[in-house]
C-alpha cells in the first residue's frame, strides 16, 4: 500500500475489525475534475449484525450516494464520525480535495462544518434524479460516471486558492514535525493571518485543528500497529504531558491509548 493510501485509510479506527465488516475501495478522479476532487470511494457490506464504524475524519467534504436513497453532502466533522451499517448495501462517495468544494458551494466551507445536507440543498432539485440513478446503478464504473457528470454540469470557474489550500493541508499531513500553526507558517511562507482566513474559507477547519487531527490520526495508526511508549509519543506529537495526550486520544477514539492499541491489534 502506498504512503498516500495509508494516509487516507489511517483515520479508520480498529482497522482489522473494519476490514472484516466491509470492503472499501478507491478510484481516482477523472483528470478533468482532479483540481476539485481527490477521488472516489466505494463501500460494500453484507452483514448479519449491524456494525458501528468510528472514523477520525480528514479536513474534507464528501458527497455520498447510499443504498436506501440517501444522497448527502457531509462537511468537515471535527469530532469522531460514527456510522452504522446493517444488512447489505453500497455507498458511492466523492471525496473532495481540501478546499475543492468551495467553488461548488459559493460560500465559506466553514458554513458546512459539522453539518450534513441533502444533495438538493447545494446542487438543486434536479440533482435528485441523478442521485437516484447513481444509487440504482449496479455497475460501479457507470455510477462513478454519473457522479462525475453531476459535477461537470455544475463545474465552476477554476479557483487557484483551491490548490493553495490543498497544498497547505498536504504540508501538514506530509511533515510530522509540524505541530503548531507558527511552524506551518514558517514551512510554507504563508503568514498566520492568511492561514486562518484561507482555512476558514476553503478547508472548513482552522489550521490548528487540521494539525492536531493529522497528529491524532498518526497516533491511532501507530497504536493499532504496535504497543507504544505513550509518554514519548505524546512528546513527539507536541503535547506538554501524557495526561493531555490521553484525554485528547480518548475523546477522539472513545477509549484510552493503551486499550485502543490492545483492541485494534486483537481485531
């Protein structure tokens, strides 16, 4: 698995159990949409008992089409995101680049943060017909093409700030040594005030939150892989003490670091 793919999957908590409950695949965005769209994700499941999956989300907006007729836009989720699946089903999802949904929304992405909207609220009533077709389409490639056409029909003018916002988030996720907003400003040459404005307008969460979330995803991934020296890990991630790290980890994952590590490795 590539480093990029590991980054995309590391927000899925208890990954061994998750792999037994559902199948998650990804497809690249069409080249003509790649400036806005990071890619597609497709979730399949067939369960005898309901499963609740917790995710440490990225600073991204998602457009999803699910079995049962649900078509929705999910803004950045600042807490842990939990979804229950049961029976058999499929979700076709569009994952936007950080900042990539701003031109479609025509208002700050921060107005979507913590919210879930029906597709019609952004794309208009006609989008319901396309959404129903995507959900009913048995062929995944055909469903993805329908989703792409929905975006092409609405495609706004190119916005160079999308690339800037996406690049700043990539700098955070790609450099574990960035622990504070001031370090991000130094590394990228973008002053703190512009960082705050750009993140609110395009990303939907402030740079401090994005940094902390990336480091918490890293902590969860390392805990799931092997036992850790929690005090050393807390210091490495920029926490003043282990107690503060433990509180944040527990709030994010629902359990303490040590317990999460044991459960994740046990499957």
